[in-house]
C-alpha cells in the first residue's frame, strides 16, 4: 500500500448513503474511493422498507428490477392483528407509503419490502463495475486535516496493519450514527434519547405459512396482551420481532422465543433467533451537514428511529443529492457554492423525518402527506409507452425536455455553458402534461427537479446561458 493516495472524493462508509453518493459521482466520471471499516458487508436485514423515491434512484441506476426480484410481495401498509395466525381479523393502517395501486399513478416505482443488506449488495456490486470508483473494505478512518486545496485523511487497516494518507478534494462522512468523520470536524448533534426501550430479535422460521397471500403486509402490529409489539418480514424466512421492555422479559432466547410464538399465534412454531438486541430509540440531527470540504450523508447527518421506515430511503436520495452536486463542482460545471444547496434541500426532509420517527405514532402516517418528503419536487411521472416514464429521460448532467416542435432549443443546448445539456423531445400530449406544450421546454437537474420552464423557444439561447 503506498503511503499517499490521491482521489477526487473520499467516501468514508460503504452503507447506502456512501454507495449512492459514489455511484452518482462515478456516473459523471469523477474519481472516488469508498472505504469501510468492515471487511465484509453486514448480513442482517436492519431496515426493511425502501421508499418509492429510493426505488426511483435504483431505476435510474439500472437496479430496480433486481431489487424488485429480491423484494417480498407485500402491500406497503401495516396490519393490526391479535397475532399473525389471525391476520384475517386484522385492520390495515397506512404507514406513509403509497400502495401499489396509488404508486402506479404517480411513479414508475413503488415502495418495496427488502432487506437493507440486499440493497447494499446491489449498490456495492454495481459501484464496483464503474471505472471511476474504487471500494476498499477493512479500512478505518483515523483523522483528517483540511486546507485551502483539499483534505488529507489518515487511514489504517482494520486489522491493525499499515496506515497511510489519502489526499482528496472533498470527503464525505457516511460512517453512520457514531460519525467519526463528523466528530473529527467538530460538528455537533441535536439529539433526543430515551424515546423507547424495547427488545428485538432477528427471527428465522416459517411464519409466512400462517398468513394468506392476500394478507401480506409491510409490518404487523401485534395487539396480544402478552406478546404485543411488531413482526416485520425481512425476506425469505427472515423476520424481525420487537416488543416493549417490561418486567420479567430480557434479551434472551428463553424470554423471547415464547413471545415470538405468541405473536405468531403458533405455540409450537419452529423458530431460531439469530440475534438478540436491546433497542433504545433515539434521534439526532447534525447542526450542519458541512464543514469546509467535508460533507455528511446518511445516518452521520440524521438519525431516525425505525418508526416510519424513512432512514434507508433518505440515505439513497440524500446520497444522490450530494453526489451530483460534488460531481458538477469537480467537473468544473458549477462553482463550489452549488454545494450549499445540498443542506438546503435535505435538511427540511431530515428534520421532518426525525420529528416523525420520534413520535410514538410515527409509523402511522397518511401516504399523501409523506409522499413529497420522499420524492421531492421532481417532474411529474407520465408514461411515454408501456415501459418508459418521463423520469427515465433524466440524465446525470442537465436534461432539456422539449415538445415535438423544439425549434432552436437543440442549438441553444449545444452552446450552453456549464453542465452538458441532453435534449429529449416528447409527444405533444406528454409535453402538455408537463406544462411545456409543442414549442416549450423544461430544464432538469440530475434528480429530476426543474431548473426552468419556458412556453416557447423565442429566447432559448439566453434561457440556457443563465
């Protein structure tokens, strides 16, 4: 290992936020190095709810079909039941995610029930195929020092081996709730602890055998007086069980196996507990997402509880939001001030989800109130044909969507300064649905958010020169 390495962006943490940031950078040819202290990817499901906004990102990266193939065929609502075996008596409740029928109207994607370990594997395997990216596992962050031209980061092998320095233009701290990168630059947290004191277990067993196919949901709220809590499917025969801590119940197999069976409604159910955990819910929001050339992403910037299942989606969407801005700056397409927009965009979403997850009823929210916090202000989804959405037109730089009579828009796009502009013309009915008409145009960021809209091409050159 050389003592000094050079990269454009060093990403500390190969979780969903770090991987999403790196994929977005690598798609525009910006060199990035991702390091993670773990020698191997975690094998536990952890989060199991992937929002529609996050799946839209997977679609953009060519990974939607793989995620859907790995996901469980469940409705993205909850079901309140005495036990799993009595799901037929259950009452559905909204969990802030659109149902599959609702999603068909507004998005080419829908929320999925899929383990975070599966999502991370898809992201990392994809990132390793991109020439501009490199991933190194078993590497620990030690310290960093910023100057006017970049950041010097000291790293070492996790097994106690050699140490070396990486020189980067920017560093992304995506290293989780403990945030060693965040601590190194002195960014404080606004945190709340003691929100709930629960016990949990990763469960393996034939629990699906107890549930009719039409009663398969994202989460089951168990109302049994003894085993009350939640059963959450995590893929295959994997489940997560959580229950409030109470006298006489400890994080042991002897305590939890009977409760899992009672929650399932099958006293002789063969189950195995892979992991027992004490769940102390807490939230946190970093006081800033940036210190100079160091930026925070994912749990390092905002910690939520499992209520609402917003953490995984925020990590992917936020990683892309940071990645495209860094990419534009490093390609010379925009000034460094563009990075200020990252926190301006993402802090309101993070603050909303932090507050939601701190509430005892944070898992229960109407889908229509949470939708915009997930997908943001991106352009409307309209089907161009059976397989292609208007969202599929969005490229990694700027995209100009025009009506069927584009006039001078193509010439103006070719001469426009800054990030390259790809021109995509759509039929008149789609153009009308997007609000641009035959001769108009809609200029989009890489996340699909409009930068400008014009009714005709009379001032096309000046519109794209600004």
